[in-house]
C-alpha cells in the first residue's frame, strides 16, 4: 500500500498554519532585542536574555516529537499539538510587549518560544507522515513559502503601523512603542486563525494505515540482541562520562579565569547532559527500556545523514542567531550612528531593521519553489551550498555598507539562504528516518538549531567585549563566516534514503 499523491490545495491546507507560526516567530526575531533594550538590557547581555528560547526548545522539541509519534485522538496525531501550541503562543504574543520589566519579558520569550515549538515541530513530521517521498520536496517548499510570507508581514508590521497608520514608534523610557504592541496583537490573531485552518482542513492517516504503507513495511527491523543491548548500555555510559568530564573541565576553566558568567550555562549544560546519559545507561541496565531511555539512546544512534547535517545546521543557525540578536544594534550604531534606544533616530533604524527582515523573508518566499527545481537539475546538497554561500556573503557585506537602502542587497543573499535552510535539510533528512520515529527525530534534529543558539548566546557577548571592543557589526561578519563554513560542510552530506536505525 502506498501513500496517495496529494493535490496542490491539499498540500496548501496542511501547510497553511505555518503562515501564522512564522508571523509570530518573525515578530519574536525582529523585536525581542528591541524590547529587551527598551526595558534596560545591556547590549552585551542580549545573548544571555535570548537563551530562554533555545534552552526551552532543547527540552520541548524532542519531547513533543516523541509523544506526537504515539498520539492518536479525534483530531489526529500531530494536529492536537498544533492547536495547543497556537493557543499558548497567541496569549504570550499579547503579553510580551506589555511586560513591566526585563525579566518578565525574558519569561514571556520562554513561554512564547516553547509554545511556538509545540506547534511548529510536529509540522515537519506532518509532511513525512502525509506525503509520499516524491512530494516531500514540494511539501517542505510549501512550508518555506508560507514561512516567507508570514515572516514578511510579521517583520514589517511595526514599520507599516508607524508609516502607514501614524501609530507612534516611540514611547517613554522603559515602555514598548504602540507600533510594536499592535504588531504583536495582530500576530497573535494570525497565529491562531491559520493553525485552526490547518487543524480543520487537513487529514491524517490512522495508525493502522501508517503501518500498512510499503515504506513502513520495508523498515521493520529485528529486535535487539542481548549483545547489542549491552553495547548500547556501554555507549550511553561512555557518552555520559565524557560529557561530565568535559563539562567539569569547562566549569573549572571558567572559574579559574573568571570568564563571563554566561559561559556557565554552556559548561553546566554539558555536565547535565552527561548526567542524563549516565542515568539512561543505569536505567537501561537495571529496568529496561522506557520513554526516557529511548530518547537518550536514540540521540546516540542517529542515522549517518543526520549526523552530517548536524554540523551544517550548527554553523548556519549560529549565523542566524547572531543576525537576529545583533542586527538592530549593528544597524543603528554602524549605519545610523546612535546607541540611544529611546531616541527617534534609533527607532527609525530599528524600524528599518524590521523592513530588512521582511525583505529576506520575502525573498525566501519567492525562491522557495525554485530551490526544488535547482535541486533536481543539480543536487540538493549543491543547491544548499550555493544558498548558504550567498547568505554568508550577504551578512559579511553589511560591514562595508553605509547606506540603509543598500542593506536590502545584503538581505537578498540572506533570504536565499533562509529559504534553503527551512526546506532542503529537512527534505534530505526525511528520507533517512523511520516513519515510527519521524516526529522524534525531527525534534532531535532541532537540537542542532538550539545548540548553536545556546553557544551563540553564551559566547557572543564574550567575543563582543574581548575581541570586538563593543562593535556589534563584527558579530554579523562572524555569522557570515559561519554560514559559509556551513555551506562547505553541506558538500560532504550523503543524500541517500537509507534507514539505519534499529528499534530500542
């Protein structure tokens, strides 16, 4: 039994929720640093305050993926998660711009990002569930299209409210401007409505149908032997001890050299993961396999393609996180010549950044359907390499530009890279995953989105103060170099639909 080929409009309906999800995500990316600075955050601490988002994703994504693989309700398998996440994210979007203080805003970022992840991560598995392999490129391209459109609208909303509707983009010190507040309100509404459209206008295959498909039948693997189980226990313990040792050494190093306190998040995080691997090894030896043990074990037994893509994702998302955190400050200081967050000139620059973010997302929407065509003519990994190269050059070029309008050219390269980042790695990965673990591994794959964000959040402030003398534009150049490295690493990815995972 094969999955049926879906019509264009069926793929449209199942992807439409991404329009609202990305609307909210774009508002978060384009305005969070602005809100933090308005509420009194120091520029070298911005990365630290942003850490709430990736740390949340590190926990939420695999857990949601794991349970969505095992869920079946009257609303289906993935759709309940779309709905719950949309409701929570919409509430957080309404509250965040009204935060009375910096730590409340950071807490709202934590809730908002967790809720966006609850909605977003099952969408990736949704494509793998519903589409035959031949349509998955189109499915992920459709998601990229809606991501681009939603992000364009979300990014430019503050600029539109100020310049088209004469809503103020300034406010008293410590208060978020009304243009930003209204943007978040509209984003909350769009998030909820578009996700509801997908929930009620799309369908899912039942568990029985999923098991009957040919691709599922060919992926049945024999149970683990006693020797294989023992090997997994040993590998979990080795990974745990290695990470405990590494985390301990890093913590001692940071303490000895009195380095930035934010670095403790990285070292103690590594230490904690080591403890979790060690605990999983002990539980597997004494009590067998449960959900926690399965999650930790599968981290060590990812397919080869996923391991190769992990490095690609790490460097590309490190670059993106650098851009999201520091573009506002880099543009307002490097181009507009001001660092006063309450000044008219600063807010003009911050509004222009939302336009620039809208440009790169608009470019992503326009090229989303061209990338699968180029991939068919060449290959997916060559297409991704070219896109990331253009994105990296776009970020680096911002250092040499003095006119705000010319920055649009830089954003064209970033937009091409963004379209590719949102689709091609997932298309390559989906063919290497067993359907029974599609949601879980799509969630784990996003570790390699959030881990570079955590690394960026902990070291960018250190780099800014230690090497760049507080000049934020150099962090965008660093991001551009990271994106080019990501493109080069793409060329070594094995893009073959080979399933290498045993159950348990």
